[in-house]
């Protein structure tokens, strides 16, 4: 939610992974991995519910 609120997903990012990871007190790589896992779950769920 924090990434969304801080504008990470905007076309012109308002916050970087580095900025957000500092706020959370975690490494950039940990945040990146967490986001990728979450996006994968969302994408898989969407594709499974909306077959082509």
C-alpha cells in the first residue's frame, strides 16, 4: 500500500524503491522481491479469472 500511496506505480515515479525501502527499514532488494511476488500473485489471479 505504501508504494501505491507514495506514487511508485505512476508513469513518472514520485518515489523510488530506495526511498521506500529506507522508510520501511529494509533493503532495496528485499522490497523489490516482495513487490515482484505480490505482482505475480495479482497477475496470476487476474489471468486465472479472465482466460483469453
